[in-house]
């Protein structure tokens, strides 16, 4: 394929240092189907910043695709609460 026909795969950060790094890596893992690893990174981001809307929403998405609907719903509700603050 020509270069224009392919989008390079995102690269994982080797050693995330910030909330943003963990969230970025978590989304990459999520897209790659590595949902448990993505969940762990979203949780790490939340341990650093409990009010991170993106990390909270991402955690909800990871829980949902793992079939953990009750936990996902609670997490999505918490996301809405954070948005209302």
C-alpha cells in the first residue's frame, strides 16, 4: 500500500509519568483490545487525579467491554457528576 493508505499504529509510552501519559496509553491499549491493561492504566491515572473526566470515562468504557455493566454504569454516572462540577 502507498504511504497515504496506511495510518501508523500508535506507540505505547514505555514509562508513563503523568495522568495524560497513562490516559493516552490506556486508550491505545483499549483500541488494541487489551482491556484489562487499559483498565489498570485508567485506574493509575485516577489515582494521580481522581477528578480526571477522561480517565473516568475511559475506565467506564473498559469495564463495559469486559462485561462488567454494573461497574461501568456507576463509573459513567461518576463521569457525569464530574462534568457537573
